[in-house]
C-alpha cells in the first residue's frame, strides 16, 4: 500500500472519479503475484523509469487488467533520460499511447492504453 504522504494527490484525484477500491502499492519483485489475471480495472505505473523497469512492470501487470480496463502511467516524455519510458511503452505496445496527456510543467506526461 502507498504509505501516507507518498503522493496523496493521485489518490485524492482518483476518488473524485468515483473509482472504487483504489489502492496505492509499492512495487516489489512479487507484487504482481498478489493479483489474479484480469482482476484489475486500471493500473497506473510511476516507478522505475528505466526502459527495462517499465517493460518489466508492463509484462507483469498488463495480464492483471480486465478486458476494457486501462494500463496507464507517468513520465512518457519527462524523465532522465527522456526517451526511456517512451521507448519501453512504445516497444511493448508497438505504437504510441492511445491517450497522451501532455504536461505543461516538468511534472511529466500521462499515457494510457485500453486493454
């Protein structure tokens, strides 16, 4: 679970969307094993920003999302190096994101794909 104070803005925003059972998690090598395949409506990735780390998150969590659900994430173009997240996301899906919310600050761009 997301410790108190570790980005409460994200959880507060999700609450405004009337999403139920929203949990923040801290990823470990076995976190994805806590969830059954096709059991989640949405996963938001904002963790390891290396190409390898993002690819690993996608490989582990995409199968956990219900058909019609979303895999989303942060920092598509705003990280150091800036191409690392974008490269992983585009490589995994074979195309740019279906949804890309460009940030007007250095906070990072949000991306999403429907499963």
